[in-house]
């Protein structure tokens, strides 16, 4: 599993810094601590995904999944 190592808050958005690269394809949702989030695209940054949420996610595992 991929873990969140740091985060940056921008209003209601949490920019999550991960310990591994994101999967290249096959996902449109992220699950953190059992809660599903729609990812917000982050360009020109490696190992980063953003979500709308205000939780403290450091140390949590991220699951990438595909939902129709």
C-alpha cells in the first residue's frame, strides 16, 4: 500500500504527498481510512494527489480504485 507522508492544506483541499508513485491508470477514486474521495488532478508534481477534505491524513494508507 501507498502511505501519505505529508500534506498541505489549501482552503478545503488537502494536497497529499505519498511515499510511492501513483498508479498510471485504472483508478478514479481514492480511499483513505475507509472514506472514498474523488481525486483532484495535480500536474507537474510526482507522488502527489489532492482531495477535498480536512482530515489529518499523515501516516494513512491510500487505496486507488475504479468505480463506474
